[in-house]
C-alpha cells in the first residue's frame, strides 16, 4: 500500500517593514577631493566630492557621445580620457577605479 505524500505547509509571508528613514549620505563620499591635472582637463580643477566627479565625467561622456553604441557599458576614450584610462576603451565599472587614482 502506497502512502500519500503531503505538500509542505506554506510559510506565512514576512511582515512588511515600515518605510525606512531616508539615508544620509556618508561623509566620506561628500568630502571634497583634490583633482589631478589630467582629470581637471575633463571636469575642471575645483575640489568636489566623488559623487560630483562621477556625475561630471558622465556628463562629459554623454556630451561627446563616447558611450559604445553596441554595448552601452563600455566607454570609448577620446584624447583627454586616454590620459586617465591609459587604454582606448573601458567598462563603466573600470572607469570608477581608474578615476579614483586621480583623486586625493
């Protein structure tokens, strides 16, 4: 005689969390950084936080249409960006690492 298998009992859905308070930006990200001369040629020489540096670089990339047409995650470097990236094409994830070497 075969025994009937029963499906495991469904677990109750977890209670919804109350809406979290708006996170304050980390002080480390908001601290103005000194920009190297090579990077200053692209975004300007005034000290600015890392978040602003990233925004300015993306503005430059979009203004000069440097995003790769087939793979938008790749950035084709022009003459100014080749000095920073040290190669003709980088991914957007590599870009942040390479740019951080030009901040102090």
